[in-house]
């Protein structure tokens, strides 16, 4: 999860399609990983909050919110992703394994 957000923050301009693509990737990976037993239902539900936040960020971009505010929203998700990794060690690696 952290890697997905880091990838977005590294961009000089964060656009809606790129964030939407990451949100869709996370959604798909979470579903596959849950079905395959790679993550627990708790991890699936907890990580869904980041996927939902990314979708909310897409809406903010579409409404014309400044890049600075978008960046701040992404930074907030880094904090959330770090907490998720503490609660569910290895989650980021499992999600990124699908790339």
C-alpha cells in the first residue's frame, strides 16, 4: 500500500487517471489476495480504506483541488499505510507482488 502511494507522490503532477489506476490495482489485488488466502479478511477490510481514500482523491482532482492539497491528502494516506503495515506485516509486499 505504501509503495502505491509513494509512486503517486513521486509524480510531478498527480492526475485523476493515474490515481484511479492505482485505486483499481489495489482493489483488484486485495480481492485476489483475499480469495487466495494471502491476506486475512481483516487486512482486506482495513486496506480497503486506502483504496476508498484514493477514489476520494480522484474526485478532489476532478473538482480542481490544488496539487498541494492533493499532495497533503496523499501524505495522510502514507500515515495510514504505515499503520496498516504495522498491523498486517508484509501487506505492502503482497500487494506489490502483483505488478
